[in-house]
C-alpha cells in the first residue's frame, strides 16, 4: 500500500530495480480491552510520538532486510533515522517533513511510504475502512521483541485487496509486527521488530546529518483545492472504496495516488520518446507493479501502477486507464 505511506519505521520500503482463540488472562491491560478502532488510533499516535530505538526485519519470500531505527518527537518536531544493516550501506534521516538520504539520493531507489494505518487523521478514515474491512482485536499469548502484545486483524471484505494482521505493544500500542496477508491468509510480507527499547532518552546529535548530506526538499503536500487534480488520465475501474488521495504533475508527467484508507497505489503517466518497451508486470512481496503502453494523438504513453494490492487488482486497474476529455 504507497503514499503513499510515509510515516514511522515503515517509511523505508525500497523497491528492487524495476504488510486461534482469544487468550483469557486474569488481568488484561486497558489497551487489550479497547475496540480495534481505538487500538489503531493509539498505534497511529504511538508511531509518531513515542521515543524508541530498535532493530527490525522486513521481507517476503524473495528477500529480507535488517534495519536499525531511532525515533522521537521533540518540541513538536518528529525525528527519525533508519539505517540499513544488510546490503549496500544506506541511511535515511527525517526531521519534520524534510528527508535526507545517504550516500546520495540518486543512488537510492524511490522510497515507498506506507499510508493508511500509519498516517495522521486515522480517526477520519476509520468509517471508510469499516466499509471495506472487518476489524477485530484480541489479547495474544505471543511476545514480540520480548514485549507482550495485543493483536488486531484487518480483514478485507473482498479479494481485490490485502488484509493485515498487526501486533501492538500492550503498554504503548506501538506497532511491533505487521503481516500483510492474501485472501488465503498466506503472509506475503512481514515487518517485525527483533529488538526494541521504548521510552528511551536520546543524546544531542544522534539525529545529526552527515557533512555531505543536507536535508532535501520537504515532502510533497496535497495540492490546494484550486489546483488541478488530474490531467485527464484516470482509471475506468477501481475497487470499491478507493478514491483519489493526491495528484502531482511535473511537465507532461503526472502521478495520482489512490487509497481506501488502508491500502494505496500510485499511478504514473509519462509520454515517452521512441519505441515502447514491452508491457510488464511483477510483484515483490505485497508490492505489485504493472507497466503498459498506449498511443493517443500520435504520442505513446507509459502507464505505470505501483502499489500494495494483489496483482490481479493492479492489472485490472492499469489496463482500465483511459484519457477523458475535460
């Protein structure tokens, strides 16, 4: 899912070159008694406001990555540092809405931000989510990173989107593990803390940037209501509950983002020069990518869809894209 969330430690999904019965206990913490919607609101708040550091792993049946993360909120400003511990050396530092990546941004693939559950304004999106997902919660006998947890299940009403199983820290509601599952409950992607310290005190300078890496441009904001919201290129079919969340344009290229409150995908439309490459589709864990080409008025356009939706859904959306006269 892409906005095109990007908040908390799930912000650093890097695309390759091309998410039992209840346990009865004598004493259940308040978080475990909350309704699932309340638990998700607590989780969204904890990801942004708690001070924590830890080591986490994320991956799928193709590859796994290990990251270290530091996070705090100080004087109303959010600080975050994510360092890859496997693969090529990479690091992301975020202060407020400004991001720096090293060794250099153009040496990194595009960061894909997780939306929905992790973004702000979750309470406003819950009614929309409830139309397309069933939410349930239960106390869990599991521990994640040595901490007791409560489980929240987000079950889609149809097979055109993924579900999620989430494990939240009982004391703080911080998200400690997230499994993205298909309609057969097979795990297609997992994020999990192996170690975590919550409520830590950071020393001055721990979020300092390298000498050769100034903070980049601010993260893009939603356009004002008076700004154009598309260039005429729109999908003719969307799964129920999805609506346009944002629009960006640079020259003749445009990017539209769609979300149902949890899942999200981005649609890129670019005019190309010369002959079109073959249409392709591929999937990495929960992320599907579809590229198709079409011609209009003598120009060939490349339509690219990238998002955390099943491949069948991604193909149907991408192949429904048409240009509508305004």
